[in-house]
């Protein structure tokens, strides 16, 4: 049994030291910590949630994973970093889709008045319904706000 803290001796401590081993997240995926913990356990056996948080924090600090925090949902992690891309998020199922930044570099939106701020980033998220959820809305009764169902992307 792993203590899950100490000197980063857990299996995921190894991942933090060797980021190419971060294969729990595939390109194009945006995963919450729960999902990453599940995958880490499948791959590595006993892994504490704490050690996964630690590894993600280390990777985030090193710029090797990107963390996004959609309103009303858990933080999501992805391995596409450094290109200032944006996201489309489905209100129905929580699916997240990458959108290339049209301007190419941050900040990609002009601020009418920076009020003295030095602006280096604009975080853009478009909210709506994905094609599958649109079809669902057409064919079936629309469900009210789905607090349980929205927490996880069905693609994976
Ligand atoms: Zn959807
Ligand atoms: Zn993304």
C-alpha cells in the first residue's frame, strides 16, 4: 500500500520526472482528475488521488499540461499546450473541443480599455450544444440541468 505522500516515490512521481510517460491523457482529450486517477490505476495499480494531483501540479507548473476550468465543472487537464487555443464546451454532455486561435498568439482579443493592466492572455470559451445533444433535444424530452451527468466527457 502506498502512503501517497512523502518523497514522490509513487508510480506517478515517476511520471512527473519523466513527462513523456504521461500517457493517461491522449491528444485532444480534456480530462478531470477523477478520470486521470482511474486511468493511472488501470495502468499502474495502486495510485493515490493525492499523488496524481501532485504529478499534475508539477506538470502544470512545468508547462507540460494545460489546466482549464470551465464554469460550473471540475478542472480539466490536456496535453496540448503553448498554442493559446480555445474551447467549445457542450452544456449538455460536457464535451470539450479544441478551437485554434485565429489570431495565433495571446492575447488574441483586443481589450477596449485595459485600465492600466498589462494584458497577456484572453481566455475564450464558447458554450453551446454539440451535434449529439442537438439531436437528443430534437428527438427526446429535454432534461433539466444535469449536475450529475455533465461532469465527464463521454468520449474517451
Ligand atoms: Zn453534448
Ligand atoms: Zn484544449
